[in-house]
C-alpha cells in the first residue's frame, strides 16, 4: 500500500478544501453530497451525535447560517492506497477555544465522501495550538 501517493493526496486536499468552503458558506447541498448517503455514516459534533445521512442532513438544514467563519491550523491529510484517507485539523472561531475536526474519507463510485466525522471544542490552553 502506498501512503500519501501525491496524486491521491492532491485529490483529497481538493475535496477537503471544497468541504471547508461549503461549510463556512453553509452550502448544505454540497455538504450533503460530500457525506456518504447511507444509514451507517456517523458525525459526532460539538453538541450532537448524528447517525445516518438523514440525521446529518436534518442537522445541517436546521443550524444557523451565520458565525461559520473559522481559521484552520495544523491540517493533516493522510492517504492510504487509492481509496482511503483521513483529514484532521484544528479550527479557531472563539477566543480561548480550539476546535478539532477529524474526517474519514473513502472514494465511492460518486467520488470522495466522508464516512465518519468527529468535531469537538476544547479550551485553547489544553492544546499546543
């Protein structure tokens, strides 16, 4: 297995950037398209545990569309073979707090999709961010 094949890594970096733009722009259609449309997809959020594409979509449709801007740091994307990758990043919105986001990406017939995600926020002093 090739880890971090340059061509595959470039693909995942591009789809990760597309996801980030959709997230801060509240583009629910793109966000929904980038998550696996399956009952087995999971997204653990800051204040919610979402099981299945329907719960994730309902959350996205119901959340506020303001205050979504953020600054990323320590983005780490690692690819394994041609069809599996992880993306991890810290994000910063509120002073004194740091967010953490991890995503598992899989190449599906429709393209790269998130099959599992975790988002959490901790005090900035608890990290070396």
